């Protein structure tokens, strides 16, 4: 470095210190704005993820992997005959149809 650049560098460092000391009283405001911005970004990302819809490919691949339980036709016939013969079973079937819970 030449001799002419050294005083200019000292002058720049000193001016940066002066600016930092003057702006120190606003540091809490800058920090507050930073945290509000980060919080807002996180809230927006959570909102985007919670309202995301699955693609048609994801739906079809999930449907391929799920299996349904096999239904025994003999059991179905037995339940139908019980439903037709018993009044209390008819009441249970009617109650189940009106309220699934």
C-alpha cells in the first residue's frame, strides 16, 4: 500500500465507527423488523404447506397401495337374514344408518 492510501483507510474506518455509534440507538428497531420479517415468512410458508393439494399422481399412487378387506358373502347373507328376522337387529341397522357414530 502506498502512503496516500493509509490515511484514507483510517478515515473510512473512523467514519464507519461514527456511523455505527450514531445508529446504535436504532439497533433494537432493526432487530425487531428482522424478527417480524422472519416470523411473517414462517407464517406464510406454514399457510402454503397447510393449504397444498395433492397432485393427481399422488392420489392415484396412494389408491394403488391401499387395499380393501375382503367381504365374506356367507356372512353378508347371514346378516341380511338376521336383519329381516329380528326387530332389535332392525333397530340397530336403522340407528347405524341415521348416525354413523
